[in-house]
């Protein structure tokens, strides 16, 4: 959270009782008004700034309510049960 604040981002910790990122975003949306809420998952370390910029551009579209990123998975990761 400190890193986000140092970069000028609004960052908040949410309730530990949430079961999903969707529940966390909902909590924040009731406290902080915004046009777009962006939930970056901690288990997606390869997300790059251009991915986020692309998603934000899509979210600016009229009538777009929800968006998500997807990338091509490496063959080795498709059936990786070690996670």
C-alpha cells in the first residue's frame, strides 16, 4: 500500500472477510466514488503498465460496465497443478 501512495494512487485495505476481488471492489465502490475501479490481482506479477492502459481505454467506452485482461498462456502453464 505504501508503494501505491508514494506513486499518488489511492489505496485502501479491505475487509479480511471478503472471498473475492469482486467483493473487495464493491466495498471500495461504496466508499470512494469513481468512474472506473481497477482491481489488480497480486497473483498476476506479469501484468505490465500497457496491459492496464489498454483495459482502462476499453473501460472508457460508452456502455462498457465490466472488463478483464487476458493474455496467452505458455504451454507449460496450462496444466500446472503446482499452484
